[in-house]
C-alpha cells in the first residue's frame, strides 16, 4: 500500500487523504457553531439596540429635568425667601407673646373669680341684711379712697 502512494502525485495524495478522512461530522459541527455564533450576534445586536433606545429615552428625560431644575433655580429669589422667613418668625413671636399675655390674664381673672366666690360665700353666710350693710361699708371705704 505504501508503494501505491509513492506513485501518486502530490495532488492525488492530498485528494486520497481527504477522501479517507471522515470530516463530515467536523463540518456539521462547524456549521452548527457558525449558526450559533450568528444567532448570538443577532441577539446581542437586538439587545444593544434596545439598550441604546432606553439610554436615549433616559437622556431626554435627564435633559428635560435639568432644564426644569435650572428654570426653578433661576426663578428662586433668595432675598424674597429670607424676607418671608423673617416676616414669619416675627409673626410667630408676636403670636407667642399674645398667647403668653392671654395666659397671664386668664390666671389673673381666675384668681379674681376665686376671690369673688369667697366674698359671695361670706355674704351668703352673713345673710341678706348683713350683706347689704357690708356692701355699704365697702362702698364707703371705696368712696374714701376715691
């Protein structure tokens, strides 16, 4: 058999070797690999285009929000804000002072009410005639003071 191959030309020798090797499964495997690579490339390209469109959408939203933010910041006047805060603080302290004065007045009126209730109790204990006399003497004392 070896003598037979020695008589062949290099071209015939290569053709004979190729015919004797079983390369059909290898070719089928390479075809499957090529098909898989093609499918993977298409999937990646599709995924990349979706992500690119999403990125463009987010970029537009960011641009819109940045323009709104700059508009709001430019329309904000710090001096007006500070004067409004000062006005509100002044009003808050004025209201707190009025509330404190009202509480003091309530306490004074409660004390006066307690005193008047005590006088009423004394008058009721003395009776109607003694109460009128006590009232007249209190009125005289008041006249002397005036």
